[in-house]
């Protein structure tokens, strides 16, 4: 990964590629235990430990620690649970709040020391989450409406019968194909492109900064590092935004399965 | 030659494909800002619809991204 980034090593500049997103196993005989997998396990343990600590001996008048954790929970509960799902949102909170935390922590690993890699820039990890959401919103629809859910979801009753020829294929496509595909690729693409642009600016900046006997290259390499830092700041915001959008869309899909046909 | 630019032409196609969704997303959030300025208490009601519309509009850009990666 680092070869070709220092001019004295010889050879030209190798731009960052998709190869930088592949990791080999950390231990012999356990190829599955690579960096993203380890990060995912660490994030789950981290969230569990922090929130068990945060919810110890709760009081009616909250202290600083309890206030902070309640603020975090209220943010998702009010803007995602109450505003999107509405009635009976409480039973979905154990899914939505940890989902938001898992995604935001793994996205912020991309800007965090020692990790410096957003876990969800490997699409397999996103597929896991999206399969859960996909099975869940179909399951919720079947539980609420029985097998008629598929008819309600694909053939809106207040549309003229003749238009069903166009509407039914479109609805099948949009609900059962486009929804899971866009949900997974949105998170993956944002994380992948963000990490790639950080690699371009920091890696390319390093190459220019260490180029011998060319002061113009060295100055532009330094500028490229400064811009790289700005992009890391932008990535922090995008990491939060994508976690929030993923959670709110999950809530939206669940709500649309419950209230299908309205 | 110091650097050689190589790559896939489909990335330029992705750049073009991102134009439309870019304008669309901008229009959605411009409408939300307008609405919030006129009626601040309706913000949360508008935000849900806006995020949903944003997700649908952005789908086109996402499909473009996938097609750009397929050589």
C-alpha cells in the first residue's frame, strides 16, 4: 500500500486503488479475521460497554453523564422514532438506536487513530445490515396485513385498473429491488469515495512533499495535506449524515410496511 | 513523463450522471429551507419527506456510481 508513495524508493506515482481496501488476515489460519472484521467487533464491544456504563443508576434528576446519554437517545427517538414511525414507535427503538450507533462509530473509525479505515467501505458489511432491514420490512408487512401485503404494496387500490399494467412492475422494482440496492450502495459509496479521496490527497501530498529538488512540488504537496485535513473534517460530517439517513430510511420502510396502501 | 493519467472513461459518465441528482437534491433542500423560514414549527414534518425524497433522487447518482465501477 505504501510502496510508490516516496519518490526516493524509485518508480513513479501509484495512485490509490481498490487494492487499498483489501486486507489479508491478521492471524495465520484465520483469513476471515482481517482489519474491518476486527473493527466491527471492537465497535460492538465499545458501544455495549459505553452504554452500559452510561445507563447505570439512573436518577429522576439526571446528572451530567445521564443527561448526555439521554440527549443522544432523545435525538434519535424524537427525530426518527416519533416523527417517522409515529404510533407505537417505542418497540422499534431497540433496533434503530443501536443501528445508528453502529454505523456512526464504524464510519468515524475512518478518521480515528489506529483504525483509519471506515468499516462500511467494504460492501459486504453493508449487505449484512441491509439484509436485516429487507427481511424486517417485508416481515413487518406480512405480520400486519398477511399475504395481502404484497398486493397492497404493489397494486394501489385507488389507481385505475388499466394503469396497473405499468404500476405493478414499477412498484415491484422500486420496493423489492431499488430499495435494498440503494440503501446498501449509498452507505458503501459514500464511505468508499470519502476514504479514497483522503488517500488521494494524503498519499499524493506525501509523494509531492518528498520529491527531490523541486520546491514547487513540495509546496503543493504541503497544500494538498492541508486540504486532506479539511476532507477528513468533511468525512466526519458525512459519516454522521449517512448513519442518520440509513436509520431514518429503515424507519421509513418499516412505517410504509405498517401503513401500506395509505 | 512524471505522471501518466490512466483510467476508465466511465468515470466521466458518472460525473455527468451526478449532475441531475445534484440539482434535484439542491432543489429539495432549498424548498425545506424556504418552508422552515416561513413556518419554523413545520420543520420536523418537512424533514421526513425531504429525507425520503432525497433518498429517491440520490438513487440515480448511486446507480451511476455502480455503473462507473463496472468496466
